[in-house]
C-alpha cells in the first residue's frame, strides 16, 4: 500500500490544504469553510469547498473531491508518487531513498530539477557579464526587480550551459527534455545564447521554462522554451506567481504582452500584472484567471499583433462572464516604455480609464473613417454592426446601438428610428449566425443531470449525512446508530455503502481510520458521500440523533409503501407472474409493512 511506502501522515500534518489550493484557486471564507470557483469545471457561483480541519476538498457542482494528494494529481496531471514527493519536498519531509529507487524518476521531476540548475547558472553569469548588466541597467531595471524575477544571462558560447549541466550530472538527453539544449549534427548545443534570461515560474514558484531576450539586434528578439512536461504555453501566464494575491485583493487582473512589461509594472508597484509572453490569449488562460477574478484589463502595445488578437477574444471573455476592458496605449508605447517615460501615474490613468472591448474596436473604426462625410459614416456602420452583433448581453447591445445611432442616415428623423433600424440589422445578423451553427449531436452520458430526489428526499439524505458525520467526525458511538438503523436500511446508496464500511471498520479495528475507510469505499458512491462529510464536517449538527434516525425511517417506510402499491397494482393487472422476482419483492414488503 502507498501508506506503507510513503510518510503520508507526516506530510499531511505539515501541509495546509488551503495554502496549497490557494495557489490555483482564489479562496474566500464562507462560514467555517473556504470557497472558490472550481478549477475543474466552468461555474458562475463558487461551489468548490475546502475544509482545513479535515484537509479535504470537494466541488458540490461537478462532484470532484479528495485530499491534498488527489488535488495535486488532478490539477497538475501528476502520478501519486509525484504528488507525494512534491508535497514532501515542500514540507521538508524526507522520503527514503529506497522508495525513490523503487521507481524511475518522473520526467516532471527531472525537468524541474534541470531548470532549477540552469536558473542558478544563468543568475551567476549575469553577475559576471558587463554587457548584460549594462543592458539591464539601461532598460531601467532596478536591482530589486532583477532579484525578484531572478533575471539571468546566457553567454554567447554554444555549449557553456551544456557543459555546466554535465558537470552537475545532467545528461544531454535530460537537458534536451527540459528544452535547454538542442541535438545537432555535432552533438548537443545551448538553445539560449547571448540573451537576457527570464525564468518562467508556475503558481508554486517553480521554474518551468525560460524566455530569452536577444542582446544583439541580429538575432530573433525573443525566444521561449519549447513545451515540455511542465511548460505548456497556452496555460502559462508570466508573473502569475507574483500577481495572484494582488489579483484576488483588487479583484482585477491587468494583462500585458511581454516579460519587460510585467517586470517594469511590478517594479512600479502594479502588483496585479501578468503577461502572455507574446502569445495569443487562449480559453485556458481565461479559465486560469477566472479562478482569481472576473475583471480584466488588456494593456497591450496598440500597434501589436497581440492587441489585434486580444480584441478578437471578446467572445471568449464574455462566455466566461468577464468584465474585460482595454487600456489603449499611446502610439509607439507599451507598458514598459510608458511607465519608464511617463511615470507610474500615466499608466495608472490608462488602466483606470480602460473601455470595454466593443467600445475600443468601434473607437478604432471611428479613427480610421472620416465620420464627417456620409461615406465614412456608412463604412463605420458596416464594420461596427458585426461587432455589436457578437455581444451576448442585450443591455450592452442597446448601449452600443445608442452609441452608433448618430451615424445612421435615419438619425435626422430622430434617435428612435435610427436605433430601430440598427437593432433590426443587428438582430438579423445574430439570427443568421444562430441558423448557421448546427447543434452538436447528443451523446450518451451528456444529458443534463437530473435530480431525482424530492425536497423530502434531499432532507433525508442530509439526515443520513449528519448521522454518519457524527460518527466519523465527532466520535458518536456507531452502535448507537446502527442498532436503531442498520447500514442496509440507509436510503441513499452512498450512505448505505459508507455505513457498512464504518460498521465493518469499527468491528474489525475497534476504531475508525479515515485512510482505511477511504480505501474501503474507493470508486463507489460511498467515496463521494465520505468526502462530502469530511468537507462539511466543520458544521456540526444540532438535530437530536433520534430525530435524524426517525427521518430516515419515515422516508424509507413511505418509499416502501409506494413500491408496495405499485407492485400490487401490477399484480392485479396480471403484469407480474408468481415466478417473477418482483412477486417475491411484493411479499417481502407485505411482511415488512404489515407485521
């Protein structure tokens, strides 16, 4: 068993599940628990719950649940040994070499170790390179920012890093897996040469990749690490590890385009800044940010391809229910240059005055057409109407229609006729778009989940949860419950399975062990029932035990009576024969209900 190979209890004792989870999810106190938006499915209302006392988590929306190990496995795609050893490393718990030797080192562990060695090496080289230090100083990077972001330098030699890693026991093939070296005809050579190095961190402050800024104008300006076991570009935001707490506190994230933009902004105390590292925003980026806030400001270079792609991302943000705005940079400026040249206040003012994406796009169209002439007005409307048609919220469409009405030919007849004509065109375009989008065929298992329990049924499920919770979390003697309500008489399937496991564990061991209980009900409906109890255990029940047991018995009897009447009617109609199993079930109910 895993528990005999790893010091799980010691790791748990040193872990704070809330601290680990908050690296991925913005948690807020709700009663005695912590809640946030589930990282495993899209939701509007927080249903992801963490219980510090029991070190358990559960999403009451999608049903995912577990402990600190399962959370890390699920969110980072780790194996159980990888999750255990990662947490052991964080908490300072020693995992015996015998256990480590019993399995090959995971590729994730390998890449992280090699990246860490490379980051240390690059930092040492920066201190030795006059050219790199001059570049950093001329770019206005203060020493505190260089230290915080752990800037480094890659020399212009072809194999300096390769040789260094070899001296630390790293094989060329291992360095290649980390994306730090490239296999060539004459052997492996360094990917980054004569570049300022920006280590890329994950939310847990581990180096997962690198970005390199050329110091020579002859080279490609920026290159990044290739995708590896730990670095996936469309799921990585630069500086999120530094920004996530400020994003939660300010309930807003400002997204910039590059390393220097983020570094300069953080140095100027804009702590809620993250960067896309020059790549387009993706739904994965938006999903990750939605764990922390639903408000975003795009602060890209106005002339960049990135801004063009960003303004087209409006539907992606709107689908995730973001309030997303654009802080338009002055011509020729980006956040880095604006802060350095115009000061902190110039950038702060632009962010404060950011406008919604449709307004920004329409503003760009207005600037590109002569709206004093009829031809310019018509051209503006022709290009603006599709933008407004993409907006999902009707109230926002109405606001934009009012904004465009003065440019419509019918505006001379009054605002209402102009808005009516615009509305008609926009609605028509939206209708055509809906008609052109075929609904995906239904697939087995994709049907909307139906709640088969009545309100009375939900109440009895709650009673069963409180009964078992009193046993598992608050020391109630199991025999006091099971002598009145045997496990097989619990109504909910998960409760029946869990109750039977609790009874068996207590009879065999004389006490309850949560790990053993978890193993016993694993991969059954009892597993979710147990985790739900452990997550909500902070809320003790004040209902008397007799009342809880009575609620279950009364509900069970009502359900039996319904079944009895149904079977009796079917027997009377001749639908059930004496040889059928349902006939035997009928007489069993007769004995239980009428004796």
